[in-house]
C-alpha cells in the first residue's frame, strides 16, 4: 500500500500551509501551479466536493485529499491543546514540594526540569513519554496515522518528508507496543452503562498462513466496541471469554444478544449470564428488523485497517493491532452515524480525546499507583527498623 501522486501532492499542500478554513465545512485550497488561485472544497453530509476539473470527472482530487489530511492534523493539534496540565509530583516520592529547575535542550526540543525539595531528586516533565528522545507530539502523531490506515513504513516516510523527522519504522513499532499497552490498561478500567442490545461476531485474519479468529462484542446504539478476543478455535470456551470481558466492562447485562448461527454463543450465554437475568438470544437473519449487520460492518473496518498493518508475525502482533484499533475506534475517531461523536461520548464514558491525552492520563494513573507502592514499602521499612531497634 503506497501513497499515490495526488496524495503526496496533497501532503505537500498541507505542509506549505496552502489551506484556509473559510467557514463551517468550507475550505480554500491553493493551486500548486498558480499561487493566486484557490479551489473551494465543501463538506456536506459527510461528503467532500471540489470545484476542480479532476473532481468533476469523477476522480478524488488532490484538493480533497489535502482537506482530509488537514482535518486529521487539526484534530490532533486540538487534542494536544485540550490537554490540561495537572499538578506535577515527584516521580520518586510523590511529593508536591517541587520547583522548576531550568530546561534541558535535547534533540527533540526543550524539556522542563524539576527539583524535589523533599528527596533531592531531579526529574523531567512527567507526561508519559520518559526516555523518549522525540517530542510527544511526534509519538502521538505516529500512533494516530497508523490507526488511520497507514503502515509503519508509510508513517516513517510521512514524518521524514513532511515534518523532516527521521525515525525508523522499527522505532514506531516500539512506540506502538509500549503506549498501546499502557493506554489499553487505562481504558479497560472505564466502565459504562450500555444499551439493551449487544451484537457479537467473529472474523478471520490470516497471519503467515495461520488463521486467527477476531471475536468482537459491539453495543447497538452507541457503536461502542465493548470487548474483543483473539483465538485459534471457534469453541464455547472462546465465546465465554468474550462475553465475560463484556460483562466486566458493563454495569448490567443486556436484554438482547444478537449473534450469527454459531452454537458456541448459545452455550456460552447459559454459562456467563446470571440465570435470574432475562435474556433474549437472537440469531440474526440477513434481513429483518433485527440483524447482525452492525458488527459485520465493524469486521469490514477491521480487515481494511489490517491490510496496512503488515508487521503481523504472530498472535502478539495481532493483539497489539486490535488494542490500538479498539482505543482509536472508541475514544478518538468520530462516528458519522452518531452525529460525528465518538462511541465513548455516546455511551457517556469519556469525551473525545487524543493519543497524547490518553497517554498522559494513563501514565498519571500508573505513576500514582507506583507512588503508593513506594510509600507503603517505605513505611514498612521504617516499621521494621523501629521494631528491630526496640527489640535490641
């Protein structure tokens, strides 16, 4: 999967600042041949329309591509600006008795330094990007571009050609595994009250000649991807695992459970759902008032995204991809069928956010847990010291 000439020219237009946002859903894109000429691109009902000759011939022109990339970068910048800086604490002892102590001038830019007056420790700006020589904005942009369908090599080429940042695709994969796991632990603890109808289905991804099953559990009204599971078998135990993950994230079980004709769901529902809870199991037909089309459409999106993720070597790589997809789908990507809000917003779990903010929030939670553990360990050491002194 490589970028076409129109897409490359569109990226060049965005990099040169050739897009002016005239009004709501209206953009003026400068011509590359005549700087004084602009083409108007209009967004109406989720469709992008341009007045140039190429678009009138039924082609997707570079001006429409440019507006698409411009909106992607604008949403990312807004997410970074909306990040609220909380009170900084010492990452060693958790004290708030700290002062700013100058800056460090790294290759990635200027980094704020702090000094703790209680333990005498120096530390950097603690926003979840420790020991990373690149700016946090670069890491967040790389994760965002990957989840929007670009491969690791395409993300690397984009950062180098547009932003003049040289980073290998291997480094981007390290970022992906590190920060996706960090954020997924944080988002997995967020629970919500979903609607009364859930959809479940499975699809197949081929990984080096080996078929892996991707099980998905989707809420009907909010389109929230409640849980996913990866397995090599289509058995009752695997269906139980998927339903169990969904029940842990929900306040209450659903009233209706829509699936295909896989008998594993029927047996799993009898085991996992409480017996006192009335539940209607609907085996979704191809047509009718209740179908399983919504989760089938989700499977198409998963397979489309997976085509660009060519780094699948084993089941662990697929798991990383699915965790990144779940985070991006639920919390970052607006859904057109929901009025361009995210499924997490629709479910009342969290507002629309960005990779930068999610990483910061996840790191804050993990740092508070580690601070509590360190404080508890220090108290135990002091108690042991006092008891040993009294005994002697």
